C-alpha cells in the first residue's frame, strides 16, 4: 500500500473512531435533555453545527453550497437525514434504555453494505452478509416481540421503536448519498446539510 494511501486509510479510521465518540456523547446529551421536544432539540443541534462549520468552510476556501447537478442528492440527504435525526432523538428520549435505541440506530452500517451492493455495485462477501443478518437478528431481539418473549416481556413503546428503525434507515440512505457525493468537499456538504436542515426543521 503506497504511503499516501496508507496515510489516508489510517486518517479515515481515526476520524471514524472520533465520530463514534462524538455520536455516543450526543446520544447521552439527548437522553439527558428529555424535557426538550425532539424536533426542537434537533433544530438547536443543526443550528449550532452550522455555526461550527462556517469557519471550516472559510478556512478550506470551499463553496458554501454544492453545484446544481448535485442538488437532488443533497435534497434527499437533507430531508431524509434531518427527519431521521429527529426520529433518532425521539427514540433516544423515549426508549426504556438508551442503549437499545443506539443499538438499532447504529446498526445502519450493516444495511449500508447491503444497499451499496444493490445500488452502487460495491462488493458484499460472506462476512458482510453474516454481519447484516446478525444486525437484523439483534434489532429483532431488542424489539422483544411477543411471539419470541411472550406477552409478559417489557416491550418498548411502539412509537419509539418505529422511530429507532426510521433513524437506522435514514442513516443508511444518508451514507449512500454521501458516497455518491464523494467528489464534493466535506465542509460544503456539512454546511449545506446543517443550514438547510435548520430551515427544514423550522417549518
């Protein structure tokens, strides 16, 4: 593996780990802010993210908005991504255990592999297939259906459970959109998503 490619590989792994840490912290904060409605909480989060990313766009000397040919994918990412963020916030606030909500929502990478294989013709080997099946089995166990656990099982609230699944699905679609938009600088994508998301959630 050439040095530059290897460096990018390790940089990507480091950023992925950092992203996971930030996501876990965000989940904890969302759980602690249960008195704030999910839509309002998501709007505040997007507005703060917009303010945070503006200096990054200026520093990297990138455009604030994408080219016209990318608007359709960006619109899908904004609408689906922000609706999913609101669903995820609701699930994290209302599921009996925040870990259950997170386990369902963050199962999205397994489904990304499956959808990427079908829609983007990316490889999907036996390991990826087994991982996807395990993710589906895990989501089924977390939902505690009566036909497996009986009627006495502590079944999560149906609305919170559906919100968790919606959050998972929205993340899957968002990741696929990001893959198709890999030619666009990440700061431009970040600003477009958070800025338009703030406006979208305000209405």
